[in-house]
């Protein structure tokens, strides 16, 4: 490792922290609040050190009252600040669902455009750490159902570092989901990169034989699956949605037109999932491009279990993605 | 309490009569199907609206509930656009998109019109946090009913506001019924001011039928909050003369109870008081009532003339249309 790459070497956790630090340094209107974000350093250690650097006025430990501090973030945004609210995990966000849906998502429309809510709400999501059925769910698809919200899911180091700034620049409420298995992911940031958007999906691996459409914690699994397929000469394209609402339909359909086969990989439950929405859009907009029915790899329809072998079996895995991809390639069309 | 002058007395009565006439006309318009949806009227609670809103500065923020016509009018929103909002017309205060329960006016810092019981309290805490962090001299007034006291958001918000010493003036409009549930059927402690004081903030009960008692208490509490002493809480004890909404058959309370409270109503009490003190003649009263009715009539005509929003605009305002 040379000096330049050493400077770019980081983890997802550190990249997210650097994004927070840069946001706090860049704009005095920005502040951070949530449970244990200060003295404890954040339950996933993302905010460690920020209290010491920016002080208790801008890095605020809150009581365990999700509805009050999420609502306070919404109110502070209306009042002229740019709050970043951290909720420990998406399961806890249900305690603040009233504020997120009935206020953040609704006030702009209900007031005839008079009030906008530029708040960013960060939360951890997903399974893989044996945290059982109240700390492991992937409910971002629920939030992506709601008009008025923007929902983003950084899955790479670059996005972990830079999506926050784009979210803060947006005048609408943005929900930012960080998958818990990504925090320890290490690698290098793209040299010279200064900013990313929160509007477009990104092709993370080009391919001609099929497309794996995914986001968040399932991206590394799809890339692993694509490598496994590649050893057999099957070239899978991997499309990272990045933004779950609004969906980048154009990028999805472009990929479908290139590969004509699609597997949607989503850690949410299959029924009524984001994967269902993506699939339906493909059927609506690019049906005649398909050489085979769209396939899905989702979580088993159970609350996430504690023991490792059961948790692993409940979640999408590279092996399952490969299996479904092979089945898809075996079906009809030109393949 | 400050001495009552003719000027102060007539001003308070004028404001309360505007609200009463507005609400009474709404009943008629609802019957004519001009106003639809849920309609919650504040007859009997006019002293709370006039006394509390009158104690604020225009730089202060206000968060209200779905029973907010009186609050909006007392805040200075023009009656025509408020009525147009109830009609759902484009020139309504929220462009017609909110209706009776969601009156907004960002210019007057009137932030709804919140129809989730308790949902406005966290919002008010956040507005106050913004005021404090930006070193503004302004405060946030948060109006809610006794029903909100049973919600978790009430307790979370009082705790957070007191903990962070935020400039929130909590105004609990206790009309004794959460929809059809009498307060003693839903609260273990019916003394709401006492309950609030557990959060270590200035808290006191007020006769919500006495407009000057409300105004004086609100002014004192607002000054306390504005001086940086943290939040204050007023329990304004009042009564709702009409049903919860227009669908309410009022099976849960006796007519005798309503009649007893009507005798203690804020408008009749003040009228009797001013006449008794020789500060107001019957002619004065008739003129105030006439003026209020004329203003309401003009508001109805404004709403009748107003346009419907074009269908092509259905999906506007889901996201912000201006950059910040």
C-alpha cells in the first residue's frame, strides 16, 4: 500500500463518520442528535469522537424517546436548521412512525407547499449479526412506499462518505439506511471524488447475461455471486439502486435492455417488498425485453431468528443468488 | 389581574364573537354540504384562543390541532382564506389541500392544523430547539387538548423540552372530553397541571372561560419562557359546547351538563361583566355582533367565489418546489 492509497483506505463506518464530520464542519445549521450518539459514540460507533470535536450543542444525546426527538428534528428543520437524526435501528423507528409519516412526509403537501422539511434521518438496518427479531429487519421498503420521503441506501464506501451531503442539500425529508454488515467493510475511496448524487442508480459491475438489481447490504452478496458466475463464463451486471425512492426507472430498464434477464435481490420480505415494486415496473415498462420471468431473492417470511444457521438460511446469500441466476439462464429466450 | 378597560374588554369580546360567528356559520355550511370531511368546532373555547394567541409575538411559532379555526383567526389569519380552506378552494390558507383540520400559514408561523392527537408536541419542541440554537428571542406555543395527555408523545415532549430548557409554551386546552371519553375515564390523574409539573417546568391551571385570566396567565408564562427559563405549561380549563365533530350524537354526556357550562361561557360571562361595569352598552354589543357577522358573510362570499385547484396540479407539493 503506497501513501496515496493509505490515505484513501477506510471502512464504511469511518467513511460515514467522515461524512458526518464534514457536514458538521461545513454548515453551522447542521447538528446531530439521537440516542447515545455523543458520550457513547453511537451504538454502531459511527459517531465516535464527534461530541469531543463539535460539542454538546451540535452533537446531542437524546432520551429514549424516538417520537419526540424525530419530531423535534422535523420541527427544527422547519425552523431553519439542518438536523441529522440518528435512530439506532430501523425497528426502533417504528416508535417514531407517526412523526415520519404523518409529519415529515405530509406537511409540505398538506400546507400547500408552504412548509418543507429538510431533515435527514439515519438508521441502521438489516440482519447478519444474530441480533434476532427486534433488531434485524429491513423495513426500508416500507418507507419507500411513502410519497413525500426520499429513501437512500449507501452500499459503497464512496456513498457512505458522500451521500449524506447530498441528502442535507435536499429540501425534503431523507431517510438514510446503513446496513449493519457493511460497517466493517474496508477498501479505498475513489481518488478525487468530492460528491455523489442521490438521484441515480449505479452499475457496479457490467455484464451481458443477466442483471442483479439490488441495494444496501445485498450489494456485496450480489458482487460475490457475480464473481462466482463469472468463473463459469456468465457475465452478470450488478445494478445498485442507491436511492429507493424515487426509483431510477431509466437505469433499471436500460440494464434490462442490455441483459434481458433480471434477478432482484432484496433483504426485505418478499410479500409487498421493494423487490415486488421493481419487478412490477420492469413488467410494466420493459416486458417485451425479457427473455425469462423476473426472479427474486428475498428474505424468508419469518421474523429474523437468532441462531446463526437459521439466520443465514433466512437471508439472501451469494449461493442462493447464483442458484436462482442459473435457473433463470436455463429458461427459454436466446440463452 | 390587570384592570379591565372598555378598550380591552371590547377588543376581547370582538375577537371571541368573530370566532363564535365563524363556527356557527360553519354548522350551516356543513348542512349545505359546502364544507365536508371532519369539522371540529370550538364553541365555548373562544377565550383560550383569544387569550393565548393574543399573548404572543408574530415572530413566535404556533403549533395547533384539528380544532384550530379559533386559533387561526386569533393569530391574525384572514377569515376569507380560512373559510376558503374549509371549502377546499385553491385560495385557502393551505391551497385547499388541508381543509378544516390543516390550516397553515408559514408567514404567520402558524404550523397547523395537526390532526394526530399529540403529534404536534414533538414538532413544537423542534421549532423551539431551532429558536434556541439560532439564539432567537422567539418562543413556540403548542396548543393541544386533554386527549393528548394520554399519548406517549406528550410525555416524551415535556421531558425533552424541560431537559433541554427549550422555549416552548405548552397550552393544554382541557375541554374535559377526548372525543367522547370524559377525562376521568381516561386519566389516572385528572389534574393535568399537576401531572405536567412532574417534568420540572412552570405549570399552572387557568380558568379557561375567563379571557382575561387566560391572557394574563399566557403573558406571564410567555415572558417566563422568553426569558430563557425553559418551558412553561398552562392547563386551560374550558368546555366544548358542541359535539366533537359534526358526526357526534353526544350520547356520552347530559344536556344539563352542557347547559350548566353554557351559563359559564366566555362570551356571555364577559358580556355580563362589561355591561355590569358600565363599560359596554347593548348597542355596543349589537355593533360587535353585526360586524362579526358581516365579516363572516364576506368570508363566505370569498370562499364561494374562489377557484378550485386545477386537476393537473394533483401531484404538486409532495416534494419541495423551491431550493433552500
